[in-house]
C-alpha cells in the first residue's frame, strides 16, 4: 500500500511539475533554495518594497518541501510580474538559467516594480492605449500619439454633448468658434506652404533642386521633358505644389513612380475610371480615397470607334469601373447630404427612383419662384431618323429658350444637354445661325455656356440646364423606341446624370410627351424612367414622387404646442416643410407674399437630435438653410416650458424686424479669400545666414612643460574662458588653445592625460560645460550646435565638430531639398567656411557628418542624393 501511495504521489508530481520533477534533480532544487536564501540575506540593501517582493521567493524553507516551495515561488513570481516567465519553463536547467538572470539583474528590481506599478495603473485607466503601445510597438512620439488620441476623444465627447444640456449661449459661441477654427486651418495651410518656400539660393550652378528649377526656367530652348524635370526636383516640387490635379493618363505620362510618391491620391468621379487606368495612380501613392456615384455613368467604349451612337448601339458595352470594383471590396461611406439643388423638385425624382429616398435634401424658403422644373412640348418637332438623326425644330426651340432665360436671368449660368451627339451638333449649328458665340472656356472659375451630350456631361453643373431629348416621331409620324444610349443596360444612369446637373432650374424640351410612350412597349429601364421623368416634368404632380406630408404633422408634442400658440397669435404656419429626410419643423408665411416663408422655427426635438455631431446640428444645417433663403429661429424646450410668453415675444420681434428689413435673406455662398502671391526666391548669400566664429583672447603666461601639474587651477580657469567664447568646441582645439597661452608647442601624451583629468574635474564642478568629443554623438537634431563662419586660421576645418557640420548639411537640405555629396562638399567648405580647398581631409570630415545624420535617421539617400527624412 505504501508503495502504491508513493507511485501515485510521484505521478501527481510529474503531472503538476512536468519535466521539472525527477529524482536526480532534487539536489539541484535544494541548491536553488540555498541561492534564494542567500539573496534574502543581502536584501537589506534594497528598498522596503523590493524586500517585500523578494522575500516570498527568497526565504529559507525545509529541504523536504523543496518541490512545493519552488512551485509556490514560481507561481508567485509569475503572478506578480504578470508574466509566465518561470512556469513556462520545460526543465530545471531552464529555471536555473532564468533564476541566475534574476540574480544578475537584482539591482534593477526597483525599476521593474515601479514599472509594473505604473503599468497596472495605466492598464486600468487606459487599457486600449496600453495594449496598442505594446502590440504595435509605438516607441517614437509616444506623447504626441497619446495627446492626439486624448484630444480626439475629448472633442468627440464635447461635440456629442453640445446639446440640450448646454444650449442657448453656447450654441452661438460654438458656431462662432467653429468658423474661427476653419479660418485658422485655412491660413495655417497657406502659411505652411509659404513658410516652406525656398528662401536661400546656395549655388546657382549647383545640382540642388532649386538651382535646377531656376536654371530650367531661364532656358529659351532645349527644355527638359516635364517627366525628367519632375524627377530631378522630386522633393522641391511638393513644397511648391503640395497638391496635383491630373488625369490618370497624365499621371502615367508625367510622374515617374520610382521618383515621386504621393501621400494620398483622391479619385473623383471614380465611376468613369477603368480599373486599369487607376493602377497608374495607385502605385504612386501610399493611400487612396475613391469618390464616386454608382448610379452615374460608368466607363464606356461608346466613343472609342469614332462612329455615331445609333449605328453602333448594339455593339457598345459599359465597362467595369474602378468605383464598382472598390465598392465590393472595401468599406464605403455614403455622402447623403445633397447641396447642389436649390429647389428640392430638381433632385426629388432621382432621390426616389435611383437613391431610394436616402438623400437628405433641404427645402427652399420660397414656395413659389422661378426655380424648379419646366416642360416645353415641341409638337412640331421631327426626328430625322435614318439620315441626319437631328431634330432641328427642337434645336431652334433650345436657342429660343436660351435667349429668354439669358435675358431674364442674366447673372445665372446656363448649360445645354442633348441626348445624342447628332442633336448636340444640331444645337451648335442653330446657335451659329442665330449669331450667338459659344465660348466654352476651360477656366473652372468661369461658368460659360456649355453644349454637351449624355456621355460627356458628368461632373458639370450650372444654375440653369436645358435638356433636349431630340428623339421623337419621324416625318411619317412613327415613333421608334430607340433612344440611343438610354436603351443600353444601365442607360438610366445617363438620364440620372442629365437631370441632376442644375442648381436652380431645369427646362426639358421634348418633341414627345409622356403619353406618347406606351409602357407596355418599353423593355428597358432607361426608356421607362424617361417616360416617368417626362410625366414628372409636365404634370408637376410632385406629391407622387416626394415624401411630403398631408395636413398637419408634428415631430413632438412640444412642437405641436409651439404651432398652436403661433396660430393663436395670428400667424399662418406650415409644418414639417421639406421633401426628404430633413424638414424644417415650423415655418411662418410672409403676410404679404404667401409664396415665401418669412421665418423658419426649429425646435430641439427628434429632428434636431437626429444629427450626431454639434457641427451638423448647430452650424452646417442652418448655413445650408440660410443659403436657401431661410431665416431660422430656434426654440429650446426648457425655455418654452419655463417662459413661453417671452419666447413668443422674441418670435414677434423677429418677424417685425424681418418685415421692416429690405435685405434679401438669400446668403451668398462663402467665398475663399484670394491668397497673395508668394514672394520670389530670395538671393541670399550663405555666408550672411550665420554668425561669425569668435576666438577667445587669452593672456600669455609661460609655464614650464614639467611644471604643468602645479598649475591646475590656472588651466581649469582658462578652459572655462575658452568654453565661454568658443563652445561647442572640439576637445583637441580646446587643448591647443590652452597650450598656446602657456607657451607650449606640442600636445604630448602626458599633457593630454593631465588636461583630460582636469576637464573631467571641471565638468563635475560646472554643469554647463559644453564641448564636443569627436568620438561622441548627439541624439537629437535640435541639440546640434549653431553653424558659425570661420576661417582655416581661426579653426582648422578638420577640428570643426561633425555635429556642427551636420547642422550645416541639414540647413542646406532644408533649402535645397536634395544634394549630392559632391555638392555638399563645395557648399560647406567654400560657401560657409571660406575654404577653397576640397581635399581628402575635408571630404572625409563632411562624410563623417553625413554618416552621423544617416545613422540618426535625419537624412536618407534617394537616387544618389541626400534628402531629409520626413
């Protein structure tokens, strides 16, 4: 029985301790316990905290309990250090090795305990941040990363909480400050760009990028190809122009991917970019933002053959777009706020049929004005099918309508969209016949008349859009259901593009009416949606297409209470004004002009809180409404409950003020102030940039070579005199200055040792002793000494600290953006230190400084040139 119990206990030991337990290792365990005990005896040298922690794994234990004691110690140590340091060990030798490591580093135990205490504290308060720190190895700029994370979270909470708990005065203050922040960021960007402009020209014939660009600018012939020039000034170009706007084809043609990399590429109108065209941009950037609308035009081969649309209609296919490829593979962010249309009727059709009522549109303050959608039926229009495929009668009607609108709305821009190339050409011909010059400028700041077809109009917009359908009945009165590109798969996307180009007004001019199109004969979406749109434009039965409300509708009982009070005061009030997801809660009509809302009243109900961020709730929405002619007054629920009479009084005063005011309440769009031109390059001599080097004047006192030991105080005093004037100074030059003042010519081994000893003694007495040892280095770039102009007589070039030369290199690269080592030798030796010689010693000295900067990751090599690390 005893034997069986021993075997059973032995198995438990093996199971619990694994390979650690074996009969032959018991002596080793005893030995380890003795070593632990010895550490305990020495523990009084440690702090109380250290002793407390060390005690439970260092104290004496009976040898027969060695296994249990060791197991307990292992668990306690690992548990306290929050690491499986010992318990993961496979055998007694491994534990022995780790214990020895503990013993050797026992002096650092205090640091470990302090670190663990701080770590536990931080881990409780900032668990996610600490986790990221260790898993993602965030070493550099840790404080900046933390502060950015902290302030972002703080701002997010403040923006979320800027609601009913702090309304009234704070909302207006927030709006004002938010404008200030926007303007500050604008000018900060401008200032950053201007501050980084080159201001110093070192050598006009050098190989630095500024010189290359200036020299190229002065040429009259034999100019470099743009691709080669951009490659040669690849660092300077982003300082001059941090943002490029190019087509994918231009990117391939002008940008060498091995020389120029962008931080981010933004694809606009990505639905019209083919994946293979996007690759040229992707390989030249670190990140990409892809922007586009899947309900608009995809890339097409429609014009590749150069033939007309109707003849090759069946041969043409829409191609895959870069946007569609991205939308199936990457996370998408919908942009649902619609700003373009000043009248909701202009976007409502697309919002219903193509965007499933997801777009957020905003109502206009004018119920009845000249904006919106009109339909002109050209009954006499004839489509010349099979021949010219033009509708000249309709084209003449376009010209006539253009003249009318230009006379009535002289300040508004106009664009014309034809449903085919043939009809576009017919319209152009009629304009020439009418003697109207068509100046289609490519200047983005001018909005001249354009005449385009469905395939080329995406991305354009104008105040007024005229749409010419073109297709219709032929001379025999027969109507074909072939509508060019609308008949293809996805043809409805072209219709969507055409009908959403207008900001103020759209006029549809068509030789066919919606009744001419029999829906039973329509078998493609593009033509079916055309019929619906013609009906929408002609009959203006907008309620069929809009999310409107009949009668009174209220978001809350608070809102209803405000409505009833306003009506009792004699105001004519509408509720929930709007056609989509956003509505103005209440609107007071103008007493003399019922077609205009005089004042919009917003309550802080569900509509107000539907936006997550304060900027949307308290600033952006109101700005959009004001741009649409609204005057907005907000009532807070707590104010209404506490003092209803006072709130009504404020509304009355506001209404009276608006009735007396002749000011048009339509705001002009915020225009960006013109930026003044940046000054031209300044021709500044490099020698004028820095201070001159000063040499200390020491009184002469001859000392015998063998008596130097007796003049320690004098030598230390003179060392201080030199350092006060010339520091930072090379240690060899410092010693030579002292020798020259005491009449000794040679710096021998014995004097050097004596001076080094005195210098150490001096550094222990004065904390501000500042000199350079050529074997030492400095960790931070901002610790580099300032560059000082000196001659070879004042200071031999070989004795200039490499850190000072490194500072000169950094200065040069900041202004020239790149340089070869050969250029640096000339710029530094001749341009700064008046040294016309550029021998091996000087090259070696500059090369030391370059290696120092490379080692410190301050500069890097790029295509044979040195540039600053970003």
